[in-house]
C-alpha cells in the first residue's frame, strides 16, 4: 500500500492529503533518476574511452599485425632496392662500357616520380604514414625496374650486335707500317706549321710518300668523299655507326664515293698534300659521339704491344703538326 503524504491547513485546522498532478509526478521521477542517469552515462563514456570492447581489441591486434607486416615489407623493399642499385652499377659501369654505350642519365631512371598526389585516399588514418611511405617506395621501385628492364633489353640488343660493333670500331692504322715514314704529330695542343701558333690538333699526322694507299680503319658507310675548303683538301669521312666517325685528310686521289659501304682494310684513297698542308701526309681523326678523341687509343688490332707503345710515345712527344 503506497504511503500518502499530508499537510496541515491552518485555515481549516485539518490535515489534508497532498495530491500531485501528473506533471509533478513525472518531474519528481525525472529528478530522482537524473543522478543515476548522469552516473551511468559517465561510466559508459569512461568505459568506451579507456576500455576496449572485444571487437575493438580484435581490430587493434589486426592493425598491429598489419603494421608489423608493413615493416617487414619495407625491409624487403630495402633489400630489393640494394639489388637494383647493384644491377644499375653493373649496367652503367660494366655492360654499357663493354658495348660502348653511354650510361642512362639519372633523369631517365627517375622519370615519372612527380605529378599529382596519388596517395590522398591513403592519408588521415592511424597508420597512414607507414602505408603511404611503403606505397611510394613500391611505386618508385616499379618505375625503376621498368627503366632497368628496358636498359637491359638495349644491352641485350648491343650484345647481339657485338660482332658488328667490333668490326666497326676504328681499330687499325690507316696506313700500313711498311709504308709509313713516321708519325709526325699526335692528338692535342701542337704548333701549327703555317700559322706558327699553338693550336689544338684533333687527330694524328702520318707522313708517307704521295700515292701511298690509305685504308678504312673499320666497317662503315662513306659519308663524304670530295674536295673541301675547310683545310682538309681532298678528304674522306666514314660513318662507322655506334657513334664513331673517322676522317682522312689531304688525299691526292679518292677510291670511294659517298654512300659506299666499306670494310676494314679497304683502300679509300692515296696520300697527298692537298688543302692546308706543309708536306705529304695523312691527317687522321677519330670522333666518338660527335667529339674528337685520340686515335692512338684505337690502334690495338694490328700492332704488337711494343709497336703500340712506340706509337703513343712518338705521337705525344711531337711538337708540331703538318696541318
């Protein structure tokens, strides 16, 4: 039986029963429950804030396992990157040197590393830094592997053309030793015989009698065979491919024509004294990649070691050129 409450009425001098309205009853119930509700909400908040649910604990363990896997993946990426660096070093310093090819420029190896941010969707999460970093390394490694694969394909193609390359390199003297009087001047700064000033000499001068036969020093195609006013007089230029060209100057007679294919050892003309020349001789140049190089470094197919050393000594000690 519920307990009733009464209050004293001084007007009637009687105790009257207190009757509550529905709103007052609701209000009293609400006020009575409020502290409990506050305590309950506070407890739930603290539990969710500091105590993980079984599902959250499982997700956290899975996330930790994923981060551990990413760390292991990054270590493996480091190993793969080191292997790729070693392949690149071999490619640039061994393979391409053997086949007379220039190393790949670094800009080509790193091509495609810029542009829009493709990792925007991966940002904003707890492990975003690890995930984005790994993805970037993997993308960079993929690009470098593609470039390296193409480079090795090129090296493989060069290997297949090695026989052609060896035949094309200007590797002999343009005048036979039996016909050679002397090597009067080599590559480098020399005193010009006519102008009497120090001038860069882009080739070697071989003195020999007029009419001495001149030979192609490597397989190739005759690019020029005529007289010119550039000081070389009657001269021949042969394009050997593989970035090699040779020039034979001051000839008296031509034995080839432009566009003609020649083999190493084929006669291409006769020694003369045409153009800007101080005496009968052959001026011989070797160009690699468009720039003149020392021809003496290429006389390795028809000279003994002693003869080769003698050629180097004579060419480098000569003080004056003949053209």
